[in-house]
């Protein structure tokens, strides 16, 4: 059984994602078999982490994922020499009701927390901030600190002196480094596959980390990755799993359709489903032999003109729908199933014409949060599901029967989501797992 630790931060934007990627690559360069997971609902950071170690990065979402899914991820982490779990937001941030914060993850796995502190605008007061994080919960262990955005050698000396009375190890201090910033856009970082020479970038970051962080001391704090259930899960509890959309599933995959949860795809494979992938942007088509097509989320709003030119793909999808194949779309995939997508300049682009839907990016407005979803549809899933939504587009027109009724994490009612027309359906919701009550 390998060891693991949690990389957390005082707040979002402190630099924990880049530090996590660099640590993963640095330890991999030492010859360690590394594993990684990302706390909460996220597609973009996990793609970077996966590329950093040339492996998979699963999500670890205590609010949305049920125990069968969490156990699968835990055992994946435990099989590695060393695992790193990156947190979400600040250490104690999570849903108002229920568990889901990074601290909750550290408690469940009994792992130490390495706290990333953005000290760019702080002096001695940083000690009071850190002391508060250390003492806020007695059921987790903050094992040490990484200072980020240090302004000078004098600044570093000041910070180290300030925290010395806390008897908390400082693993390293990272100076402001403007050539190691990750490019971002409206849903977060740009996708890993869009970065030119990502390997060169992450190698430079790893080399920088090795120069400024005591990796031996950091690794010594890692603890065995204990799972909640010590019994090996050899058989999947199908009742608590999202059933495959079909026996043969064609999945759109490219920069416009990039947001798939690895734990869902792995479970589908484990249940015997055959997965194939096609790139709409590269003029690829779903296999006609497939009995289901999955159009995941992504960035179709950035590729609207290209997608509008894919007449053959739209015709193929409509042909498959007429043959009673299941067509399911989430968020960006749902948008593409409509009649049109309006871009940021107000130009309408024709989409695949599967649903009476028009969506718009002309006046972006953020929609974000966990969702508890109920449905009565042709989806082969339990009636109660957990998911989330995160998008800046909205529907100008959505005519038809809703796919999901929804509440948020506090069980506050939300507007119905999506549309369904027989075996054609989709919504802005990203489904994560079967709700635990279905277990």
C-alpha cells in the first residue's frame, strides 16, 4: 500500500493546481508510480494532472459520488507508490449542507494536509492566518506549509520567522514566477491539450519545484492511503452505478466535447460496455453500430462556426435518433443538440437540430452549483442522481418536456432542467453519480 497526502490552500487561486502538477511530475521523475485525484466537480484540473504523470486523474467528490465510486478511486490511489489529492477552493470550503470540503476528504482518508499559502500581499500576519487553519478542526492534520508568490529573499525571511513559533514545517517558498502561469478562460484554465508543448512547461515547473521545495521532507509526511472500506471491492454494485447508456456507446471527444468523468467511463467498461470516441471538429462520425451516443460538455461556444459546418454529423445523429438510438447530451453537448447556438457577438450558428432549443453566449452569466436531479426518462439510470452545473450560456428557447427536476445542495428547488423527446435528451447538468439513497 502506497502513501498519500492532500494539497490544499487557504483560498482559490493560491496556486495549488500548478504546484500539484509540478509535484506529480517531480516525483514521477524520481521513478515513483504516482496517482492523483481532484476534490470536487472539476474536469479541467484533472486533465492537467493526468498529463503530468501520463495516467488517469479521478475526481473524489464526497457530496456527489456514492461509496462504490469513492472506494474505486481510493483503491486506485492505494495501488500507487505515492498519491496526491488536490483540494478544491479553500481547505474548509464545500457545500453548505453535507460533506465535500478538502478537509472532509483528508479526514475520510486520514491523510495529512500540505497548506499552500499565497503570501504575496502578507507579512507577519500570515502566522495568525495559518494558526487559524491549523486549529480550526481537530480532526485533520496540517503537516506543513508551502509559501507561494514570495516577493524577495527578505520577504521569505520575514515569513519564516513569523511562523516559527507555530512549530510547523515550511517545505519551501516559491517566488512570483510570471512565466509559469497557466492560461485561463471563462470556465477556468484552458484545457491541457490546447497548450503548446505542455510537457516542456510542466518539466520547467517540476525543475523549479525541485529547486525550492524539500521533496524528501514533503514525502516523509505522506501516510498510508487508508480506504474507508478495507475490503477490496472486486464486484461492482450495479444498483449504485450509472448504467451504461448502451452496450456500444459512441462518445464525442475533442476540444468542444472534453468533459467526461473518468470514474463513469471506467465503470461502464467494467460493466462490459464498448466505448468508441469520435471528434466532431475533425469531421469524425459516431459509429452506426453504436446503440447510444454521448455528447459531453466542453466549449462548443468557442467552436460554433466549425460545428455549424458539420452538416453530415447532424444528419448522422438524426439518422441514429430515427433508428431509436439513445442520444444524450450534457451542458455543451446539450447546446449542440439544439437548433442554434448564439455566440458572444450575437451571431446565431445552426446546430444539430435534435431538440427545440436555442442557447446563447452573447450575455454570459455564471450558473454554478451542485444539483440533486430526479427524472423519469429513457436514461437507464436510477431515478435520483447527483450532479452539478457550471456554464455561462443560457437558453433563449427550450420547448418540450423537461428532462430533470432539480434542487441544489441545500434541497432548495431549482428550475427544471433540459429537454427530452423519447430517446433524445439532454440538459445543462453534468451527472456525477447515482444518489446514495439508491444504494
